[in-house]
C-alpha cells in the first residue's frame, strides 16, 4: 500500500485542533508533560537560531556578492525593493486596520502561567552567541567569502549550510506540530485560546486580501514598463500561482514560473536568469505575512511599538529573507532571530508566529513566485534582449 504523507500545514492544523479539543479536560499532570517538552524544545530553538542565521545568511551574501554582473545587481535591488514595499504595505495596513479588530489582552507568558503549570524539569541550552553577533558575523563572513579566490572556506561554509538546512527539515519542522500542540493545549487549559483563535482568523483574512492587492500592484508597475494589460499579464501567471499553492515551494515551481514568464514575452535568456534567482531572493509574500503577524501579536499583547522600530525590522527582514531555506516554513525559521532580538518575541510568541505563518504558507509562496514574473518583465525591458549576455 502507498504510504500517505501528511504535509506540514495539515499537521499544524491537526495539532491546533487537538490542543483545543482536549485542553479543556486534560488533567494537569499530563499537561505538564507537554509543558516540559515545550520548555526543552524552546531551549533548543533558541540555541539553533544564531546557527541558522550564520549558516544561511553567510552563504546567501557570498553567492550574491560573487556575481559581479550588472543584471544580478539590478535584479537583487528590485527584488529587495519589492520586499521592502510589501513589508511597509503590511505595516501601514496593519496599523490602520488591526486596532479595530484586535483587543489587547494578557501577555502570552502570563497566559501560559495562568494555571501555575510548571514543567517536571528543565534543560538549559545556552546559545553560542546572541542573534546580533550572529548577524554581524554572517555579514562579515559572507562579504569576505565573496572576495576570496580560494574555495576552501566557501566549501566549509556550504557544508555548514547543508547541516543547518538538514536540521531544520529533519528535526525542527517535524517537531513543530508537537510544540504547537503543547502551546494550544496549555492555552486551552488556561482558558485563553478563544481570543487568540479570533485573532488568527482576522489576520489571515486581511493578509489574503493584501496578497491579491500586492500582485495586482506589482503587475501594474510591470505593465507600465512593457505597455501591456496588467490583468492579462497576471492571468498568464495563474498556473505558477496554483502550482505554488500545491507544492508550497518556490524552487519546485520554477519550471512552471519560467514557462509562464516566457509566455508574457520575456526573453528566454533573461527569464532563465531572473526566475531561479528571484525564487531565492524575492519573498514579498513571506515578508508581508511576517510583518502583519508580528504586528498583530504585539497589539494583542499590548506591547508598545513605533514606526522606527518596525522600519528597522523590515529592512533587516528583507536581508534575512534572502537566506530562507527552500523548505515549507523556511522563511519564518530564518526570521525568528530578528523577531527575538528586535521585537522581543519570547518562545510563546515565536510559536504563534510559526503557526500563523505556516497556516498561510502556500499563499505566501504563491505570491512570491507570481511576483517573480513581474520582476522578470521589468528586467527584460530595462536590460534588453541583446545586452543580457554582456551584463551577466
């Protein structure tokens, strides 16, 4: 018999439903078992975050830096600009709409301690370095690797990156449903889960509408360059959109995105360069989700924030997104470090961010890859078919 494989999103949804369903009658001693697991897992997650940043960001910067071509620089700048736009769009929309949708409640750490449920034991796993040290070290190492002629250290760094990606895909992501189950079990036991679920539903609705607006806006800008109907351009990209919905992977969708981009009139050379590159460095949909979810959770907990705080967060998030590994939920894993260091998110807030993000992972990926086609249209017009080889 063929083995049925349950995707990460389905496992997260099942974990949330089970946590809510049995949390009301689960005895406290059994709840403590999951509280104990969550304490150990969150310690491991905090230990892993600096390693994730170092392993992913350093190689990403080195790979971009070593490509001296003008077209790579132009594409990277446009992709980064699009990512920043989506982040600020999400922030200003959230600041305008979310206060009327979300009522500030108790901080998440108070919720988790409401019934006095403590773990049976705890294990301390201190990280090797703090998040900011990991970021600066990753930037320094990445820029240095880009300028080296030798490949020895680059190969070591790439091997370390493979270890980190394997750790994410083989250890962290498989255990996430159990971790989120424990969070919701504890919240249900403490009687606070309903208000949090209402926030989930409202945020997902707003973010979905923002995704559609963002795609229409991106193709409207591209249409100004190529002088074509933006809705016809966007319509031809729908196979890529729906493929990404199913695969939840930008990399797996590249062949479809590439084919549909060519049908929009982009030359084969430029499409073949821009689409695979943007599958890695252009994550507008993911950035939009992370900013909106972070803002919603801060409002829900009554945590003060201002525009300069989020502006710095969005600029840093745009860089961090370049390092997101190509696995479901990879973007949020790469972003955990700056959520912790810049916005002060604790373990409970990080768990809810992961759950919110993965609940919309397919739509974010679909937004990312569909937007790649708009960037390819702009690059094709700016660079020109005859100059593509000279600039690469």
